[in-house]
């Protein structure tokens, strides 16, 4: 297990506006749980007794359609709040799965609500996360419109993943998540065969390289221009 100090956490988005004392209190009160790749962090059959903050690794947040298919809503990295249901202990609306090995700070809902009452900066951190979720959802809806070509849908998803999880490599920008075509299909909300064909067409345009379960973007600016066409 990694060692998460107060100074290290202050470099993460969720904790950046919190005092050292508040972060230390959260560490002392909560527990850090490790989840292996593909292990569920929580499911839609679980009551929200804990508030969870991602400290390391990446997760997918998704729901299940009425046909039982998975629809990925977000990929989240370190320094993000995973809960959308802090105030109530109803069943959660979403599921969360580890994409890589992750470590999560889990704090009881009662303790977290008490901390929010005591510390307005923590309340602001929660509100900022919710505002960010809403902003991303508006773009998700726009980019999954029924009349949008599959290639453009996937191009938009890839550009966003490259911005959030990309790192430079000799061929362009490599998305650091271990990604499969099936996972991309779940993210774009299309059948796997359609996602595979769309990725091949993007590759033929020189906008995508898929190698060793990694997506590489040779021309991110060109990818952005393509999905905005």
C-alpha cells in the first residue's frame, strides 16, 4: 500500500483547497482500501454508507441498461470523489469498477457530513466535483446523440481521454488506461463491432494507433477537428 501523506494529497484536485488539519482528520477517521483491476469498488445494489475518494489509479463509473448492458459514464483518476449520493443511504444509482489497481479513501457517511458542517472548504470541494460531473454529462449527451456518426463519437471520447489520461510517446499521445475495443464500445454506447470498425477508419485517417491494448493519438488536434465536423 502506498503512503499517502497530507502534503501529497494536497497536490490532488479534491484536497487542494482543504487545510492540512482537515486532510489529516479525514485520513485518521477513514480507511484506505485497495481494489485490484476489474474488481468492483461499489455497485448499484449497495447502500451508500461510505463516501469514497480515489487516491490512486483509475476507475470506470457506469450504469446498466434495461437490457443488462454496461454504459460507461466516466473514467476517473486520482483526486476525485466517487460518490453521487452523500446525504442519503438509498441504493446507489451507479456502479464503479477498478480499471487499474486503485486505492480509495473510505469515510463513513455520518463522519463526512459532520466534516462538511464544520468546514465550508470541504463543502465547496464536493460542490465543485458535482459541477464538474454535470459539465461532463452535458458533453456526454452531446457526443452520444443518435445521429452522430460512430467515428465522431469515438473520436470525441478519445480526445477527452487523451486530455485526461494521456502521456507523450514517440508516436504522439498515449492514453495510459489499459483499454480494449469492448471497453471503448461500452464507453461510446455502441456494439463492439461498430466500435472496431470506427477505430479502423480513424486509424486509416492517421488519427489513431491501437497497439498492445493502448490507444495512441498521433494527431490530437486533427482528432478534435474531425469530431467537430
